[in-house]
């Protein structure tokens, strides 16, 4: 029996993985081979999708990108035997992209069928949960605290401290919740989706451990509406977990009850902000709540609630399985463990790459990412989503470390890295930041709601040559007002991309723009 693995997640199916699977089944039947096809998640090397892996008995040999039309030729050339071919990229674990990673969140993604509970347990699943259930909750919190795990949703808040706050909060009636923030609205981020589609049980396990730690009996996953494939996988995984006794009453014969419900988001970026997410979960419009009270004390339906990002929760089973100390040995400074970096934008090799904190931007973007897709010089990267700063190419030596980033007024956020080559116009990127804020603002406070609109107008005046000096000063003042006066980080951080564009690329707001416009004008005249 030959086993062939083909990803079933949305990254792979969007480029034809389903058609490739059908073609493989057809060729197996035509050639009389006994082939077992296993659908997995993506390995995260998106430029190689659809990626077909063949188990040769001595390891998996991979072919990619494979298109359905060429499957017959590949099979004739010996794909089912792992034979060499121009599409063959060799054994899975020997490619530098795979070899150099430290995959904790991604350990099983691309390896097993995401909905196979036997394969999940065979690859270390539930070890962390069983260990956690055998401990008193405070010891689970102590392990997570010792691991140094910080929230991966953007703010980097220590998970252990948050959980202790929820555990210590009495609430009105003892009812508590765990909410997984799977809204993943940041530009250039897709790691949550890849994990949810490729290893959903690890998220359910992480949430169940969190529930035991904080004393919650109900959990919610708030998933963005744009992820229908993840919704289907998660719903199926919740059903399988209930059938296996991993969720519901008396989980794993521990005497504890915990169940998880999937809720589909309202389709707005601001619904990823935790208080807005809670409003949306309660069936209301996604509007930001003033803090305090923090959700850990007064959260969903007024009860103490642990809100955590997908990657935060998915890191937890390994922490409980191997101990907080082992996890804390990875990383630098106060950035412990691993981060799933997402390489996107104008990049030769895009995808997800999980490694310990401390790797430099250059190693990620120019090294594993292979530089820009266009082949032109890199000019900037935006790290941390639409509210993250634009980091100039000269700063690519920066280590990925929350504190090192903060010291330079940058932020790591959710670990999304979007690359731009030297054709990018940073004034229009600054304008886009304000425009995005105007579009996505919940409208509750003036600096964000009105400031972002005035920001767009001010940048238009600058690039239009209308009193550039005066309007640049006005834009700078406006950024100060938004930073200081906004109720939440949406309005408060929008100045990040704007200020970084002004600071690191001033020529795009004045001289370079005028030279470029003049040159374009000349070319236009010549071509007439
Ligand atoms: C505008 C805005 C959007 C956000 N979107 C997300 C999101 O999509 N996913 C997420 O986990 N956190 C998002 N956050 C951060 C959450 O408010 C919150 O800090 C996080 O979910 C807490 O989980 P963590 O401690 O595990 O990171 C967003 C914050 C803001 C201000
Ligand atoms: S900063 Fe923007 S998104 Fe946040 S509360 Fe104010 S208006 Fe709403």
C-alpha cells in the first residue's frame, strides 16, 4: 500500500489540490496501484502548493507545485515510488525551510489528517491535557507562567498572568469562559487559519487546558466569516472531540465538564479587538468597550473571561506536555518560545515559518523568503498588520523580539511580515493606513472616527503639493492626538504606519514624489 499525502486546507485547494487528488485517484486506479490518499494541512511552503508527498517507507518524498494536468506524466515517471523528477523537491525534512524550523504550533500541520483522532494521539496529542487535568489549576497556571508564553494576538501580554486574573476573579455566579480570538484580520497574517485547518484538535486541547486552569465550563471560538474552510474543519473537529469524550461532560474521565462552541464573526476588523469581539459574541454590533473592567474580570456576558489568540492557545499543549521550563529555553530576552512568522506581500517564497524568537528579519525575508518576488531591491516590510510600522530595508538586522521592536517604535504583533520592493510609494501606504482606519473604525471615539478621515485629506494635500511643510506638521499633530486620545489600539496605533513612513521615507512625501511625478509627466508628453 502506497500512502500519498495532499493538503486539504484553503491555501492548497485554492491552487488546485482537490483536482490533483482526483487525478491521483484516477491514475492509481488506471495503473492498478493500491494507494491510500491522506488529506492533510499545508506544510506552509505556499509557493510549492499543491504539494504531494509520497511515503516511500523511508520517509516522505515531495513533489510540488503539482498541477492536475501533469499527474499522469508524474505517475508514469514514478511518483508513487518517489522517483526523481524536475517537480521532485526531495525528502520533506531536508529542505532548509523545514529543517531549520522549531515547529511547536505547526508540529502536526501537514503531517496528519486534521480530523483523525487516532493520528492526533499517536503524534503526542492529549499528553498535555492529561497532564494538566492531573494537576491542580494553580499548577497549570504556574507552568504557563514559567514558560514565558505571551499572547500571540498582538499585545504580547503574559498568558499566565491573564489566566491567574481569571482564576482569581469570582464573578457574579462562578460562571467563567474561555474565548479564542480567531478573527485574524491583520494584513499578511494567515497562521491561525493554517493551524485551525491543519491541526484543529490542538486548539481544542489548548482551550480545554485553559478552561481547567481558570475554572471555565464553556468556550467559544470567534472565527472570522472569511474562513469557511476553517469553520467546516473546526465544526467537524468539535464533533469528533465530543464523540471521543475530549469535550462535554466528564472530559477524559476527569470529572470536569467543558464544551466549545463555534461562532462566526461579524466581518469587521474591529471585531478582532477583544472587547468588540465579546460584544459581537453576545449578539451585538462589534463596538469597543471601555477598559477597565478588563475581560479577565468582566468579560463575556459579564463573567470572567480568558481571551486568547489561536497561536497562544495552540502553544499550551506542548508547554504542559514538556513543561514550562523546556518552552522557556527557546527565544531571547522576554520573548520566549516560538513564533509562527508569516511571510507575505512581494516575496519570492511566502508561507509560515515557525522558529524561536530572535531570528532577524533579514534571515526571514531575504533568507527563507528568498527576497522580493519581483527580484527588485527590498525597500520596506510592514510587520504586525495594518497598525504596524513600515521598517526600512536598512533595519533588517533587527531581531524578532518584542522589546527590541518596541525600542525602535516597531511592533511584532501577530508575526505577519509583508514585503515591499523599491517601487512602493510610502505616502500612499500612509494614506492607506488612515483610509483603513476610517473604514474599519467602530466609531465610538472622535480621534479615530474623525481623525482618520482628516488624515486621508491631509495626506492628499501633502502629495498634491498644497503647503507640504504645514500639512506635514499638521499630520504629525494629528498622529499625536490619535495616539493619545483614542479609546483602543485601532485609532491609537494607526499613527504607527503613518509616522514610520514619514520618518523613514520622507522623500516619498516631498522631493522623490515631485521628481517621480515630473519624470512621469515627461514620459507621458514624449509618448503623445
Ligand atoms: C483593532 C484590533 C484588532 C485585533 N484583532 C485581533 C485578531 O484578529 N486576533 C487576535 O487574536 N487578537 C486581535 N487583537 C488583539 C486582541 O484585542 C487581544 O489582545 C488578543 O486577542 C488577546 O489574546 P492574546 O493575549 O492571546 O494575544 C486585535 C486588537 C485590536 C486593537
Ligand atoms: S479607537 Fe477607533 S475603533 Fe477604537 S474605540 Fe475609538 S473609534 Fe472605536
